[in-house]
C-alpha cells in the first residue's frame, strides 16, 4: 500500500467527505466518487484484507505493524471524512434537493455522464461480451430506478439488513446506496437517525443520542458484513475479469442516469425526517413538458460544472501519480 504525505492524507480525507456527500443523495453513489478519485481498488482491497487475524498481528507484532500491514491509516482517514460529511451535509444536501432540485440534479447528472466516459475509456479492448455486460448491467440499474419504494420499518433487525444491502450499493459505482435505502423503506429512518445523532450531541440529550446510536449501530454491523462479503467478490472480479467488471460498472452508471435526470413528474409524495413533503415516486420527462420553470440555462451550466469536475480530478490524480 502506498505511503501518503500529510497533504495527500488531507486530500484523502476530502475524498471521503465527497463520498459521504454522494451517499446522502438517492441516485448518486459514493463508489463512483471513490472510482473517479483513484482510490476504488485500494479501498476494496484494503477492506477485503481485513479479518480476525488483525488482532493476532496486533498481539504478536504490535499496533504499529498492524496499522501499516492492514492499511488502517487509509481506512480511518477516508471514513472519518465520510462520517463528518454525513453529519454536516445530510441536512444541507436534503435542503438543496428540495429547494434547488433542477440545479442539484443537473450537477449530479454531469458528474455521472463524465464518470461513464472516464470508466468507459478504461475498457480495453471492447468486445461482444463487453457490450453485452454493459447492456445487461444498464438494464438492471435502470429497472432499479423504476422500482417503487416500500414503507419504512424501524426495527433493529431491519436496519441491520438495510446496512448490509445499502453498503453494497454505496461502494458499487453507479448504484446509489441511499436510493436502495429508499427502495426498501429505510432511507427516512437512516437520515433521521443521523440528524437525531447530531441533535443529541449538540443538546446533550441522552435519550435521543442512545436511540440514534442503537439504530446506527445495527446499520453499521450490517454494513461491515456487507463490505466484507462484497469486497471479496469485487477483488476477485478485478483480478480475473477486470475488463468485464469495468463494463458492468459502466452499465450500472448509464442505467442510473434515469434516476438523476433533473426533470421529473411527481407521481406520489412522502414526508421526510424533517417533516417536509417531498417527492416519493417520480418519472423522467422532457424539460419542455415540465410543469413550471424548467431552468434550462441553469441546468446546462451545472451539468457542465459537474462534468468538468471529474476531468479536473482525473488530471490532479494523474499529476500526483507522476510525482
């Protein structure tokens, strides 16, 4: 595993914050951010290498050896950024998606289109099997965006299950973990628990804090199990079928574009954790059929900004690699 300078550690922390921000949004994947920022394979490999032997190494060879051998500095820095972002940005991004939806979704649309181009360029060579993989993955991802969400239960066992399923999507480019949470009915509970944790910490309210911790702990256990199981699958795929894996990831992101399309017709509504009425089930429509101000100019500008950010990140990553 690569050794990072303090500045590179700070950049890694910012990448974690970007992943956390993406994972809050139904439709945007933190795995996509990890992929385009050049840390995806290291993340999957590091998680896959973690097992109970970490404690044996700690006991026999000391904390320092364990810390270096299992690349724990990388994980701690990255997930500290993810956690801070979830705590700080959950409310902000939720507010923007309610009050400035076209600008926000256009920005995310530009991000994902650029990501499709970026990952698609890594597929060498193209073949019939690669094209089939893109089409099948795209169809599956598109179908997921059309699925109707269900009611949200609050039990600990369900939160454990939600963590297991959602974390797979969160680390898989193209499929949003938050959207999977919405589909299975756990999104409102999850965001509510994060906001409850923040409120409990700031007001020193133990009852709020303990309830939030219990829910997030159940979710976290499920997430750890999901990470461990799925990281092994992804590691094996990257080692043995890298080209096909890139094709599948590209297809997933292409299919996910339907969810991120800025212009929607609302079919039904729900009440979020803040008590606000927000869209529950939507379908994509033409901006010219949109009921209200389509904000085409704003949408184009934000989509271009999102698109360019990916290639700026790519250029920065390439420069750091050369150094």
